[in-house]
C-alpha cells in the first residue's frame, strides 16, 4: 500500500515502531519531560514566543477547532469565517452550534482572496477571524499577509487552522500576528491520528481567562496550566505523544527550512511532470502539502478507484459537486522519489486503462 493522501500519510519506520510499543505510565517525571520537550519544540517550529501557551488535546483536528472557537469566542463576539470549502464550512457549523455570531466570506472553487474582497468587511464590528490557512478540500493556500493586515487594522483576533500547512509550508505565528494556531497529528506532522494542538499567544491567553467555560473536556485553561508541568488533565493518547515527540525532534534536527524545502521540491516535481493534456492544476496559490488536479476527462472517481483497486495506491478523492473533477495528491510522508515516479507514470497513462 502507498498513501499519497493528506492524512494519515505514509509514516516513517521509526515512528511506526513507537506506535507498537507499550505506552508508559504517564504521571511520571519522565513522561512530563517528554511533554515539556514537545511544548518547546512545537513553539519553536511555529515561530512563537515561549510566553505562548500550548494545549495538547486527545482528539482529531476538529476537536481542536471546536476547542479554539469555544474558548476564545462567545456570544458577545462576531467572527468572520473564510469559507472556501469543507473545512471553512466546519468552522461555520461550530459557531452555529454554539451561537457565536458569525458571517462568512464565501469563496467558490477557484476564487481567491484579495484586498478588494477583504475591504468589504472593514469596520463591520468583527472581533475575530477564523481561517483554514490551507483549505485542504481544494488545495488553496490563502495569503496570510493580506489576512493578517486585515485583522490588525480591524483589531480582530486571528485564529488559524494550520492543520494541513504546518510542516508543509512556512508558518510564522508571531511574525504574522497570528493569535491562535490549530494543529493535528496526522497531516503535515505525519504521525498517527489522535492528538490535536491549540497554541495561543499571551494576549489571547488573557482573553480566554475571562471567557465563559462552556465545555469541560476542552476547557483550554486546564490544559495550559497542566502543560506547564508537562501534564494533561486527562489521559493523553500516550503512544501518539511519543510519535509526535520523535517527529518534532527529527524535523528540528534537519532544520525546519531545509525540511520544508524537501517537501516543496516534491510538490514542484509532481506539478512539473504530471501530463497537462490530462490534468489541469488550478491557478490559485497552492500549499506544498498537496496538489489538486482537475481531471480533464471528468473521470476522477474512476482514477481514484483504479489506483486503489489495481495498484493499492491511495490519493484523496473529494465528495460533492467536484467528485468527478478533482483529485488531491499528497506530498508529505515517507515515500521515495521512485514511488512518486510510479504514481506520476500511472496517472499519465490513464487513457490506456
Ligand atoms: C484534516 C483537517 C482538519 C481536521 O479534520 P479531522 O477529521 O478532525 O482530523 C481540520 N482542518 C483542516 C484544514 C484539515 O485539513
């Protein structure tokens, strides 16, 4: 089996092995020191100050989205959501569920954010912005500079879901005035599903203290405080903590810039050699995490099934209106250049099938 999916991705042997080991008992100094190391590595890899707070949650990424929204905002806020696909839509559904007032900036497939579009939302009383910086359902990477400037001039808190961008694209939390960062374990981070992360800067940490606590398990205040001593309020997905720790150390050792270069090279290689007579790559800015390909023959579903059933190769299909149009090819994970060549060759040969 080869996964060219967005998550889970192909994991490295050393990481896989950690998943098969007996999880240690966790209320110990030894486990605390691992958690503290995760805390500091995570902060350094998103380029945020040590005074920022991290919560390590045992949930999928959606849990961290929900936790961030619930802890940072309340019915007294009004948030703007960039809704350019499935994950933007999820933020809207979370706000709806908890009666947090919101408006959506809806982008149809292919539409991009620009200054004119954002200006329409200036001075409209928004207190926060929710954005999936890489909208994984379409592959579009939004312009963080424009978004950050918009939030700054409107004094809005900026909450960024970086789940499919962290460890695939450059990400500078403090430099881009990002107040809250959401991450999960099984996308760019390339380990098993099971952990999600919320990082908040000092300013947001203070706001959170005054906010009503509508959730027990996801009360971030408790998580932040416990992590100061390397613990979590409840049992974490211990094996996944071990994997995340190992992964962060690996990336740190290689150096984040160099690591990101490797992912970018793969993405560029794929985009260069995929046959343009059969596949169109959208014009909007792309994350290095994946390449969306528009199948000119409107046979995306057939290609997905053929790769899966005949070759045991997995790419990401998409549901809904774009089902037969779009495939997404992931670039993060432990596969070789040869594996990538096989995928490209198979995709380019599709007519002969
Ligand atoms: C995968 C993903 C999520 C979380 O999805 P889960 O199914 O809860 O893991 C959230 N946001 C983005 C942008 C994602 O790619």
